C-alpha cells in the first residue's frame, strides 16, 4: 500500500494517490486542480486508476473529476448527499 500527497490548486488542497504497489491499482482522492500534473504522476508510475473519490463536492476538491474520468474510465465516488451538488463537466 502506498499514499502520495499532492497539494494542488491555489488553496493547496491535498489530493491523494493511494493504492496497491503490487497491482498498480490506485484511487485518486480530491483531484481539485492541476489535473494534468495528477495524471502525469499516475502515468509515470504506470498506475491504473480504479476510483476517483471526493470527500465532498466543493470545486477545489472536484475540479479534476471530469478530466480524470475521461482519461482513465475510473468510477467516481462521493457520498449520496453530496452527489446532487457536483458541478457537471467542470474542467473538461
């Protein structure tokens, strides 16, 4: 298991890459900004993103969702009460 912290965006919100070093499967938590940097970090290691997890629906935690989902096909996970407030297609 590994955990990598990546402060992203103007508020330096923590985005996390966590996963299994053996299988290369990872989850990306709160990809709020700097989506290309996050994707580059994933690809440099050859990881396969299985999940994009949002702790809540503020844009500084969800801004990279659409981009990473499109690039990786990963499932997007968020609490059911926050799901209706997600901004659709943010940061394509």
